[in-house]
């Protein structure tokens, strides 16, 4: 073995600087992994390239040479598997190097199951490297037995050890709020804090909280949702009913040709189901009559009125949910969206009290068309009063649901507005370990410096422009914030430490949610035998923003031609 190893080392020194076939196989394998496709697709890609080569290169004088080169390209399943694992290992090395340089990082944890009902724990870290903020998957850890706090703790510490990550650098932990994560005695965070020997900021994913809050605010309309779901299932879950309903929709040239089925797990499902149901209401009523199905709700004005309000109100929550989604959002940004929605609730309440219904178009249209309410202003006022009281109750419960973010509002605003911050209002109870001893004096010096204040004044203007550039994914607000903090002189060391620590905070577990969507795509019904190690390599390459160093990887492998 030693002889073979020495021969490999000596021969690798004489490999050509560019192994074209090997480099190409790495690039195609990376493309396969990025798109979450089966590793055996390499052979299909090669066959497709060869089948089109005669036509594509028919006027090339070296056509035969090109086709020969393609035919020599190694893209068998085993080759693609080897390339994927090597690239995942290279990405892991880059991640480990950057994490060791990072001053601090925040962690997002999420536990779910794959297609085989195997529990998997996603460990994602958010950290700063130079002028770039990164959110990267550290490891997708299998949990073979229980998923209790101690099991999650052991899995996280094993993942940290494999990457030489120091747990004492963790600023905050964001989770789904499950007892195994946040339990007071045996939750993961309790075990982790004992290990780090300092407190960490704990966040319950703000998108989860928004979804729970939306559900709490509309409990009164659960019966309406049950009725809608029952009618939709009658039409959509039976093949004959679905075909007949679709034919009816085509006959009347309706806008939509089908309904949407309700999924309790999907954040936006309820609003979309209700919206489509209301849009198809006339056709549903006609179809049910033709089928001899008795649903008195479809002609009950009180039920229909509740449906219209419920639909409009739920769609407002859907808008908020979509605003909160997206990778790379700072905790300050998502909390601003939440605070804005709280103010919107006041506007909605006044809108209902006045009877203008500018923000409740379905309810307004229904009341205008309804003959039952047409000439009865008293009924209208009673409806407005009832629904405005529901919105008022939602507004009152708002602060309780997002209490933790409300308490940290001033501290979170320090990220982009340190020129307006007051030291005594900052909540630093979980951040003393960051060496913030000189923060108060630094803040005074900073606020007296016009050049420093102007940096953040200009930053806020830049962030406003970025928010308007919704289609430009190349501009990152978090990177712009980081650049400004890095540009401060070194005599503001404590301020910079606090600013970067706040920038690492996860506002939500959106990154983890996206990861498990990718998990379902990669480890699907047709790929359910994918091993944990190979699956983890595929996930890492699909989700990472690191680029594998293909030149270095290619140079380490002796070029082999396909046979």
C-alpha cells in the first residue's frame, strides 16, 4: 500500500496542468448536483450530447475530434458520485476555514423527516467573512433514535467537532420553538448554554409565529374553512367530479379551471384556497345543484359574509408571510415588516368601522350585490362592528405573540442606526461575552463624528434603493450593511463587534425550510435508497454559495477516458 501511495503521489506531480476531461466531468457533475438530479443522469447527458453532435458540428473541420472527445468524457454514475463527494468535501473545507476566521456566528436548527421517515437535523450557521455575509449548511445530521433535547445537543456538538467550530462563538439560536429545542429543563438550548458558559439570544422563527398568529386570529371562522374544505374535496378528490367541474368551467369560460386543495402545513394554503373558492363560487353553486348535493351554506348570506371577510383577512396575512420569506434577511428587517403589519391592522380596523372596505374587496362586492343587506343600513353597521372587533382583538394579541422581538426592537435598530441609539436602552444581557466594555464611550465618540454618522445615513438611503430593486438578486442589503461596519476605524472595536453580531441573527428558519424542500426533491420516492453521506453531499452542493475549486480538484486526479 505504501508503494502504491508513493507511486500515486509521484505520478500526481507530473499530471498535466489542465485535465480537460476530468475538469469537464467535474463541471457537469456540479450541474447535476445543483439541479438535484439523479447521478445516473451523467450517462443521459453524454448520450444527448453525442446524438446532437453530428448536426451541431457538421460544418466543423474537426467534427470527428470533437465527437471523440465527448465520447471519452467520464460520466458514469460512479464517476459522478466520486466527483460530487470530492466537491462536497472541498466546499466543507472552505466552510471550515471561514468559520475559524469568523468572530461570531448565529445558528438555525430545524428537525424534520425525509421520505423514509428518518429524522434529520439541519444545522445552519450565519456569519461574516470579509465583506460578505453567508448562510451555510454545516451538516444535515441523521437522528437514528430519539429526537429529544439531549439527542439534538449530541448531534450538534458532533457536527461542530467535525468542522472545528467553537460553540462559545454562537450569538443566537433560532428554532421552530419545539419543546425539544427550548424546553426549560431538557431542551437543546439548556444543554448548549451549559457548554458555551454564556447566554445566547433565543428566537422562535418569526414566520412560524406569524403562521400561528394568523391561525389564532381567525379561529372564529374554523367552521367556514371546514365547509370550504369539504366542498373542495368533494369536487377535487373524485376523478369524475373533477372532470365534470372542469368541463363546466370551460363551458362558462371561467378564469380558473380547477380549485385548490387545502394543506394545513403550507403557510399560504389557506388564503389561496379561499381566494380560489370565492373566485369560483358561482360555478361551485351551480355544480352542486346539478349533482344534487345540499350545501345550504352556499345560499346562506351570513355564512357567505363570513367567508368573504375571512378570505380578505387571510390574504392580508399571506402578504405578510411572503414579505418575511427569503434568505439573507436581517432580524431587523423582518421585525420591521411585522411592525408595519401591526400598523396596518389599525388601518384595517378603521376601514371596517367607516364601512369604506377599501382593504376588504370581496366583502364589499358581496354586500353590494346582496339583496338581503341592500336596503338595511343597520345590518351593515352590525357587520362592520363585528368584523372590526375581530381585527381589534388581533391587534391586541399582536404584542403578546411577538413580545421577544418587541423587547429587542431598540437593540435591533442599532444595526443600521447607531447614530440614533442610546446606550442605556440597548439590551446586552446575552452579549457581554463579546467584550463590549468600551461600547458606551465608543458610542459617544461615534455620535460626535459627522463622518461616521454620515456613513449610516448614506447606508439607510442605499437600503431604501435596494428594497425597490426587487428583481435584482445581485445586490445584497446585508452585505452593504457589513461593508459600512467594516469601514469604521478600529477605535470602534466594541461597536463593530456588536453590529456584526446583530447582523448574524436569523430572523426566521426560512433557510432550513428551503433545505427540507430540497431534501424532498433529492431524496424522493424514486431515490429513497440514497445513503446519508451521499445525500448530504448532494444537499451541500445544491444549497451552498461556495464554489468548488475545480482546477485544484482536477489536478489531483489522473485523467481517465471513458471506455
